[in-house]
C-alpha cells in the first residue's frame, strides 16, 4: 500500500520519455539556431550533452559521477572566461545559458528541472532577434519557441504515452489561439525605451562605408548586394541625380588615405538643434524616413542639407548626421532636407581655410606643379573646375578594376594610368583643387538607389557606395562636384547594376545573388517584392513604435481606455471563436427532435398545474393518470398523448406535427381547472 | 527557510475555510465556472517571471521582435487558463457507492464521471483530504467509473472530507481544481480493539464457551438451511443421504448465545467501549457463535452470518450519531 503510494508520487514528478525527447529536441534546435553566435566548443559541448543524455536514457552510459560533473562545470566556466574578455555582454550570456542548459540535461530527471530548462530555452530563443532581425531568422526563432512550447506540454502528458507528436499539436493549437491577443498587446503596449545602457552584440563586422577612404576601398563595396538602407519619401522621389546620400566628409589627407577631420574652437563640430546660422535654406524641404540596417558605425546617410529632430542624432557643421551610438539594430530615422541650399556661404574660418587646403608634404609633386600653373592661368574657381573635369572627360576610364597605384597615388592616376573608380576621381580632384588653392573635401556616401516602381521608396545597396567632391567657392559656399560624372555620366542616371551588370568585379562576393539575374522578368519581380517585404517589415514591425500612435488612431479612431478595452475584447472573442463555434454546432446537434420538444412543453404545462410526470412514466400512462385525476381535461390530454405516440412510434402514420403543435399550444390546464 | 511560509499557511487556511463554506454536501455535481477554482501553478508563476525578463530584454534593446515573443508567451499563458479550465469544466461527478470499513482503513469510494460529448481529458487527479491521489483520464462520452480510496478517522456515516479534483493538463501553467463533499450511506465501524479477558455479564458467555460445550446441546428439529447460517449446524447426515440441506435446531439456545453488551464495558468512554464491542462482534462471527448486541435503548437479537455482522457493526458505528447530520469523519 505504502509502496504503491510512493510509486505514484514518483510517477508524478518523474519526467516521461516523451518529455525527455521534447526537451532534448528543444535544446538541440536552440543550439542550432544560435550556432553562428556561439563559440564552436559550446555548440559541440551542447550536442555531446544531448547525445550523452540519450545514451544515458537507453542505459548504454551511466550518469556522470559527481567529480566528473564538477570537472565539466569547471571546464565550461574556464572556457567561457578564456573565450570572452568580459562576461557582461550578450554573447557570453547566451553561451552561459547554453552551456548551463547542456550540463543540466545530464542530470535531469524531474519534471520541475525540465520545466526550468524549457524556460531557459525560450529565453535563449528570444535572444535571437537581438542578434539578427531579418524575417527568416525570426521565423526560425518562432519555430524554436513552438518546439519549446511542445516540450512544456509533453512534460505534462501522461507518463505511459510513448514518443509522439501529440504535444506539438496541442502547443500549436494554444499558440494559434494566442495570436490575436498577442497582436493586441503588440499594438497597444507602450514602448518605454531602454532603462539602462546595454551591451551590444559584437560578433558582427562593421559594414558599409568605412571611416577612412583609401584607393580600392569603394570598389570592394561593389562586391556586395547587401542593403545599406531604405528610404521612404513623403511625396515624390526626387530625381536620381539629386540622390547623393552624404555620410562622411573627409578633410585630412596623408598621401594615401582620406580621414575625417575634427573641428574645434568657435567652429565646433556639433551644431545646436536649432542653429542653422551656417546654412542658407532655399525653397521647401523634402521629408523622408531612412531605415538604416545595422552598420555598427555611427554614420547616418541623408541628402544635403538635412535637419532632424530625432532623439540621439547630432547634426554636424559639415552638414552630416551622426547617431549618438553605434547603430546595432535596424532603425528608422525621420529627416527633412533642403535640396536647394547654400552651405557656409559667408566665408570659412581661417583655420578651416587652412585645413581644407592643406596637402601632405612630399606627395604628388607633379600634380602640385600643374595645379599651381593652371591656377595662375584660370584664377576663377568655376572655370578651373570645368577645366579639370574636361581633362577627366577627355581620356579617363571609369572601371571597377583600376590598376594598383604606388606612393604618389594622384600623380600616377592623373598622368599615367587614368583608369579608376569613384574614389580615384574624388581623391585626385580634391587634391588638385587644394593644390590650386581652393578649399575642397571628399564626401563619402551612396549615390542613387533603386526606386521601387509602385511604392515610393528607394533601396540603397552597398554597391551604390560612392565618393565625390565638394569645393568651396567664395559667395556660394560648398558646391558638389562629382568628377565621376565627367567620365561616366551614365553612372549618375543608372545604377551600378545596370552599368557593370556583366562585369566580373560587380557582386564578386555574392556569386549567386539573384541581382545577377535581374534580366529575367520573374527574378526581377521577385526581387522587388522581397525589397518591399523587407521595407514593410522594417517599418511596421521593427520600427513599430514610430507608427504606434498613428496606427492606433487610424484603427480605433482615438486612443483611450474604452477603445483599448474594446480592442482586447475583440482579441479575446477571436481567440474564443473556434470554441464558441464548436459549442454552437454541438448544441444544434444535441437539440431534441421537434415532436419531443412539443411533448415536453405539454408536460411542463401540466407540471405547472400541479401534475408532474413521474420519473420513468410513459407518456400514455401519464396521460391516463392525468385523465383519471382531472376528468375535465381528459379528452384533450389523451388526444395529445395519442397523437404524439402515433407520430413518434408508428411509422405508417402520416406526419401531423403541425396539428400536435396547435393542440399543445391551445392546451391550458389552468383554465380548465378554474372553469370546472 | 521560507520566510513566507507562515503567510502562505494562513492564506491557505483562510481559503480552505472559505471554500468549505461554499462547498455544500451534494449528491451530484456538475463542474462549471461556479464550482471550479483556477490559479497559476508554481510553473505558471515562473513562466510570468520569464515573460517579465523578456519584456525587460525587449525594452532595453528596443527590439520589437523580442516584444512579439514576449507577448506571444504572455498570451499563451492567458489562453492556457481557458484550456486548463476546460480540462474539468463540463464534467459531472456522481457518488455511486462506498463500502463500509473499520475506522482507520481507507474506504473504497466509487465515483462516476460523465461527460456529454467525447473529449480527451487527461491527468485529472482525485484525492480525498488526507488520502493518496489517483490520476485518471477520460475519453469517451458517457459514464466512467472510478474507485478512490478515502481515509477514515471517525466512526459514523462515511463522510470522507473534501474530494479534491484537480488538473494542470495540458501545459502545467495553471492548476484548476474543485472541492466536493459527498455523503454516503456507508458506515465507518469502530476500529476493533482486542479485549479477551472480559467478565461475562448477565447470561453472556465468552466466545469458545459455546463451541466447546457440546454436552449441553439439545437437538430439537431440522429446518431448511438458509444462506448465512453456520456450517456447524448443517445436518450432514441428512445431506449425505441426499435428503437436502438442513440445519439442526437446538433447544435452550439462550444458554449458548453470546451477548455483546454495552454494560460489560463499564468504566470506559464511549469510543473505547464501542471499539471493544466491535472486536467482540467480529471475534464472535469468526468463531461461528450466535451473538446478539445490546446497546442502551437497543437490542439486536442473536443471530449470525454476514448480514447480521454488518447490522451489528453498523449499529455500533452509528451509536450516538445523529441520523441527519452525522459527525463527519474526515481525516486530518
């Protein structure tokens, strides 16, 4: 007796075979999901733990003895400490969760342990979006969550059941009915913003335009078809030739590399929010939203000259925008740009004048000599620019594979090779202008982008990276000059994909990119759809907090407690709908045969008159008894009972339901009693 | 160890008292929202902690995808309230029968669970207060009969405390339960206490006295054997001659009757007396004696057999027990 009681208790807390299987499965998919963010030894340890636990279950291997377990734990701790310099980051946390989970598997017998492990699996899975926010990755995360939910269900299944998919079916059913409520919560719950500063995932390489520019760097970017950012205009997309997305301004040149300069003194770099004293803004601005892909750099890309009220975005004196912190996840920025403008037309500070004309000593002597000569011949900046651009136009070649250059990059490019990519043109042009005594600088960013034919948004990819020049002209300010346009004007009007679509260097890093096969209509259509999906995903899901007020207003016509309550009520109703439908259908099925309903109504009438039908009493017997007790209604009662009996039990009898219905309706025992 | 132990105990006690007041003794009980309680289980509370952690993660990383998972899990939790409630909701529980037992033994109580429509309900645990739990599953529409053991702690009518029907099926995040109190006509007999050396009172005799005193037997007549009579009285000779099964009747049966008499056990309290009388009744039956029972204001004529034994024990069990609301005998 006692023993069976104990056995029963044991069955209550012991993990079943199916439960074990599902927990192991959940763990394995979590490890696979995060494989690219985990150090390989953690992945291997995790999968070995799964294997060991399986063998353990089959009795092939004993449970690890105490000392071995202690050794394993110590090994994992040491490994983590060696792998990560600081444990206070996201990857070490994920690794710790996975390692702890794996080791716990080895000694998991209780349902309680299994439940805790499932929660750890859910948390680890939910960390996925912090590392990557693309659609396929998120679908993976959701699948892992579903497996973990199935594991939770399997733990509570009866022990006797063997391996089965049953738990998955139940979990999916519950998850499916949870979706409406989840949507309501997602729409309504306020987003509070970060509470404390957080470690950012470090595994990703920085992408996009780098913070310095050396020959050959831009042509490397052309190898990638990754999206840099997307832009949605609040109106028509400006002409392609206007889409110069400024990101970086290079003013320092060391002979080989262009880097960004720091401004100081009264010319401080960061502008106050409302200080536009250095810009003359003409005409009306264009408004647009830039959805940045994570670059892990701070640069933002905007049309010149931008203004913004975005939190955490700084506007700099050279008219670019910088995010307060590194961009670690996809985010939307709202900008306005005055395309028609004059930047610093009033004059440059003397040190700025020096900075923007300075040249490294001992580099490119030939160019310096010729530039000074030309400057004497044509002192007017405008004419000089035209003369240099004509030089480019005459004999230069725009190519993805420029020859390598030696020490005097500008000299070699301008007077010998004459084959180059945008950075060669921008660099040599700015050098030439500076040598001629005109302030000039190199600007890095993207040019153009692909305008989606139906939606008003532009996708800018890495291969749209571009470098151009800005020259300062007295009384006008900074003027954009794109020397590449002088060589290959089609670059401005066409995308690089159209220009170099068949070239070897283009998309060199992504051999099988669908962009290579755009000439096929279907492929092109697919790419456009994917772009749009990505854009919608970024706007409506990843950047939802920006649309929240708008969406709720449009959906509910206002944001107040009753409306939000109604939204949740609607969500609850949708959740319950399947159950209500099942119930309704079943109720209809359970409904009594109409003749039976009539006779029950008749019995209820008699019961109210003090003549209840006894349990088990047949309807004819009942009628006879009533007839005996109340002779004044005997005829009526017997008639009803007989009609019913014939109707119900005599198949040869023609249906007379209507007659029965009228009889029952007219029948009134109370009236008869009072009359007598 | 647990600083909230006292508070938890107090809350639990209060809830129990409140639930007991709400729980009427019933003969049939349909489980619905009025009868069922539902609260998150420990795992369910842990799940909320997980949801809170995910919310923090989503908020700090300003990551809407983490929010989606967080809200999905929260909704999963909310929907599991409905689903778990459905595990018990719509069931009808009826007491069928219970066997009479001695105090301290577990009474086998047969219950009938019925549902109108076929529906899988798993992992339903049944437990009488103080007893072991038993897990059942239901599937088909109609009646399912289940026997549950109810511990007994007091003689009288079998009124096994609150029956707790509970389940955490299917996700274990919620615990749905109900308490039902059933009354049964079955009795809980006083637990027998051995007491050999009892002086015989008026006309009473110790057991064994009758069996050994063959000389005083005075055979009078034969009568038809009735089921339940002792085999000692069977007229074997007649049976061997194939004249049928007869039992012998003896004259002066008073002399050979055993009386289990309340007055023999003076100087003890009621329960002690009844316990000893219960033993004597059982012992007499085991010996094949013809025995009678005397209680204040009641006398059971001597006889023997299973039915007689049950009548006697039932009398002992119900002695002093109010017919209407018999003293409950729930454990603990």
